[in-house]
């Protein structure tokens, strides 16, 4: 890809979010460039997950703007005035974004293959045979080519999470969000899931935002690391910037606790 | 044994059976009405508007807390007398409307419990995959919400079947009505009413067993489907 400066694909401008009286995010400003791999780290309850849930339209910001390819996600103009986005507006933008959840959220009433095929066929109205081909390829890529007709209940947690990634990838999103995708897994299954993410990060050109506690892994694959603390981005930069050059004491304490080296 | 006469029994049987079609037909009609109208309640209650929610909730509560017999009488006798909106309905139609509406409030609750049992993550995944509202319900939510409610819905079918004789009070000629008519004509109630009891037993009991079986099937449905697939694959390999 050329070196021209790319317009950010996602922009957060002074985004705040409260749940009742609890202020979770207190002014987030953030740029994500196309293809950029961003890791969001920070203590529990710092609002990491809330950031990507707002981008996936699962949570509405209390104030501030989120732009996706220049379009305001949560606001639209109606008769010259800016109003709250309706479902149609959200749907138009949301199609470019995919998400993998902590608890997989596979559809239990569908086979693995149907889990992958249902959205491209029903939502994007793509050709069924083409989608089947692509889904099979994707499931083979995540190492589950032999489980096409199995149901989610027959898989291990790691396998389920790999299906969830295949399901998101088949939609060909421009932005992929990973919400603590290894947190619900048995320790011995974490590796297989991380391998798939590493493979996606290396070979696919979509932007990725990872919320994770797998610190070494995050620092390894991320172009940019955000350290979120008490509702604000306390530190951001390349992995080496953040680890080696940051003076932020809370970050250093946090890293010491979570890193194995 | 002067009380019981097999002669009366065999004479009353064909007459009572004449009402069977009406009883069974009314049960199915009421049930179909209740199943459909249950959806109306369920979705009305999901409208995110406090006033509508309040009105719908209390209407349901009202219908559920008044006896179905009173509702039947109201629809059949009282409603036609209301100027403007009053309509005279046949006994059969009144019964479908009255019993169907009454039971639809219970069935609406069953749907609601089914929908609420669907994991929050399923809604979020449908959102993340950008499903339209219609497709989300059709492909993701209802296929998971409805199957577990089938045993409960089945129970209500049997309960409703047993309430259908109420319709004889407004002149629907089901088996109870026929038995009563026979009794009044011949001054012999024991045999015809016994026949009515037996018919209800013969129809309810097997239905209950069927529903039990359905329940077991529902609880193991995903495992079974998957097991079948494995058997097929095994046969190919």
C-alpha cells in the first residue's frame, strides 16, 4: 500500500458515556486508520468494552460524535437539523463493522456452516452458492473444515470462538472488533484462538480493534496501543512507545502485573 | 341396578357424538385464534411507549381476571345492545371470540417468557451481523423462543379443550349441549353425561402424553439433529 496519508476510517470526538450516574467514559478522542490494528488495554471497568460496543451500535454514547468513514454514526440530519440516528441510518453504516464477542454468541439452532452463511445470504442478499464456498473456505482457514454440519453445542469454547470469527469474516467488514475474545476460554484453548487472530491481523487488510487482557499478544500484533484508565485514554502510541517510553506510573504498574516478562 | 341402563347409554351415545365435531372444531378454532392473538399482545407490549404498555398490560390483566363465562355472556348478550359498535354474533363466533381472547392473554405471556429466555447475546449478534428487524425475529429470535414454549402451549390446548363446554351456555351444540338436550328430553342424565366425561378423558389423556413426548423432544432437539448428521456422515465415510 502507498504511503499517502489515509483518512481515518473511525473517529471518536469527545465521546462520553454514562450508565445511570456512573460515568464510564469521560471524553474519548481517537482516530483509527484503514487497516490499522489497535489494541485497547487497561484495568477492568475502565470502559474498554464500552468503546467498541458503541462503535458496533450496541450502546449509544451519552455525548460526542463517532464518525465512520466520515459519517456520523449516532446522528443524522433531518430537514437540516441533526437528530438521533434511526435504525435505517445505523444499518447503513453498521454493515462495514463486524464483531467477535466474549461469549461467542453463535446461533445454537443453526449448523456451523449456516451460522456463517445466514447473514451474507439474508442481510447482504448475496448468492447462496458463492457464500457457501466462501464460508467453507473461511471455516477451513480457522481449522474447522471438518465440522461444517455440527452444531455449536458440540464444539469446545475455542472452536466456537473460531467459528464466530469465521462468521464475522464472511461478511467482509472493513472494521473488526474483538471484545475480550479469549476471556471466557479455558487457558489451554486460548492459544488456538490467538493464532487465528494473528493470522487475520497479518493477512487481512481490515482495521481491527482488540480489547484484551492478553498483553504480550496485543503488544505484539498492534500498530497502536491505547491504555484506558478511569474513563480516558491515558496513553497511546506504538507498542514500544507505550511499554518502554511511557512515564505513566499506573500504566507501568498495570503492565508489570499483566506481562509475563 | 335401576340407575344405570345400557339401553339408554347406547341410545344417547350417537346423539352426544353428533356434538363432537362442534366441540373439537370449536377447540381448534379458539386455539388458533388464541395463538395468533397471543402474538398481538406480545408485540403490543414490546412497543417502547409507557402509555401503550400500561394500557395493554391492564387490558390483559382485566381479561385474565374476569371469568370466561362472563366474557362469553357479555359478547353474546350484552355487546349487541351497545349502540354504534354492537354486533350480533352467532353462538359459535361468540365462543371463538370469547374463549379465544381469554386464552390469548395467557398464550401471550407464554410467548413473552419464550422471548425473554433467548440470551441477550443473540440479540447483539443479530445486530452485529446487521439483520433487519424482521429477519432478526424470523431467523434468530423466534426459532429459539418458540420451541421451548411448545409443551406449555400444548397444556393450554388441553385446558382450553376442557373449557369449551362453557359455550353450551350460549347454545353452541357441542357434546355437553347434546347430552343435556338428551337428558331433558328423556329425563336421563346419568348416561349421557357419563359419555361426555369419557369422551373428554379419551381425548385429553392421549394429548397429555403426546405433549410430554414433545417436551422431551424439545429439550434434546439440537443434540438430536447433530446426532443424525453424524450418523449420516458415518454412513458416507
